[in-house]
C-alpha cells in the first residue's frame, strides 16, 4: 500500500454551488484515490447543507462505478443560508467531528471555496478545493471542470440555430451563461462564426453592434448570429433585440436563451481527464500536508493555488482571442 504521510484515516468530499459536467468524475477520482491510500472516504450530500444536517454516507470504489460519464452531481448540490452563519458552520464542524472526518475535498466555485475557508478559519477543518464551474473564471487553473463540455454544448446548439437562421434570413441573439465572465461567449462565438460577441469584459456599445450589422449588409449577409454573455452591460438579449428591430425594421429578429442546457450532459473527454487528475491531486495534496489551496491545471501540469488568490483573482480574457474574433467576423 502506498505511503499516507499525514496518516489521514477519513476524508470527506462534497459538491457545492452550480453543478457542472465532470463533477462526478472528480468525485470518483477522490473516492478511489482515498481507497488507494487506505483512507476512508465519506460523501456529503447536498453540499454544506448536508454537513449541517448530517447527510453523510461512506463511499468505496464500487460506490462510484459508472459515474465518470454522467453529468450533474451524484452527491447533489444546494445553497445553504444556514452555513453562511457562524452558528451554521459550528453545526457543520460538529457533524464532521462526529464522523471523525479529518479533512475535506470541496468541488465547486469561488462561493464554495469561500465557505470552506471560513470553516477552516473558525473550526480548523483542513480542505483542498477542486474548481468545478462552467464559467472558467477561477484563478489558478487554465480550465475548470465542466467548461469544455459547456463549450461543446453551446456550439452544438448555435450550429443548429444557424441552420434555421440561414433558412429564413433571420438575426438571432443567443444568450449564453457568463454573468461575470465571457469565456463561453467568446470561444463559442468564434467557433460558430458569430457576427458579433458581447461579453462583460469589453465596453461594447449599441452603435458598435449596429456597425456590425451595417458591415454585414454591405457584404451581402442575409442572416446573423450574435452571441451575448448574460452579464453583458448593454441590457440583455431582449433589449438588444428590441433596439435592433427599431433600427432595422426589415430584420426578422429572434432571441434564444440557452439557459441551463449548458450545465447538463455527459462530460467531454477533456473534462473527464481534468476532473480525474484534479481528484487524485486533491487527495494527494492533503496527504502531503497541503491545506487551503485549490488543485488546478496550468500548461498540463498540476498546480496548487492559495484559496485566497483563487477567490479574489479571476482568469482574464485572452485579448488575442478578441482580435481573432474581430478579424474573422469582418470578412
């Protein structure tokens, strides 16, 4: 049996916040890595709410069979207002102590990591985070678990919308997720040949959008796709569609909000491999004495980022991609 340097005997794992494809693959990797190092693994159902209400089950290698290909999270996820309070976190720590759990692996986003950090600061519960969010906005990793699958889901949907847009000479405004980050919008917009891409990071104007339409008309384009991140500052897809119809009454303007379809589906190979590597790294990081860090991937190598940095900083949009989008959409 490989060496368990820290002599951990029990580790808990939970998924928290919005679900993302690949969370189950990460869970599987955590459970099986624990077993590899002779550590008992406990699954905490319904996120932090499960810690407060003692929804905890012991998991073994067979408990996580046939999970790697499933979207969503088998442990389920929930918001917990009670955990936001000092009293709630104290109850969570009591549950942890009751089961003899010595450390946690938290799969989620910055809100999940913030909760884990408070639990450590107040109750001394060590943890390591795994970034599970489709938005790809967490600092310290090139990609988050679920991001690649979301990109492929969105691209497939836009490709289908383009078929009907072309058939009827329509303008489609398509809203994708990304309240604070435009990674999904920018990458899928490029991948699907969008006329324009509107993201929170850029200071877009309605005049710039109209200029794109004018340029398209001059080049003989009869249909267009506009990809809009939900956090875009211009007011959302419905207002954009309304303003566009007022400016160009001859346009047949339609709106599609992809919504939660982006969170679902079987994870891609990239997400399955990423989740598996990060799950192994999280457990091994705890064994090596790491705490309050996030396991991530940079340039195909495992890295550990202090949770404070992962929470406070954010991945930045690649300006080169914006240039690529501008060049290609002008043709």
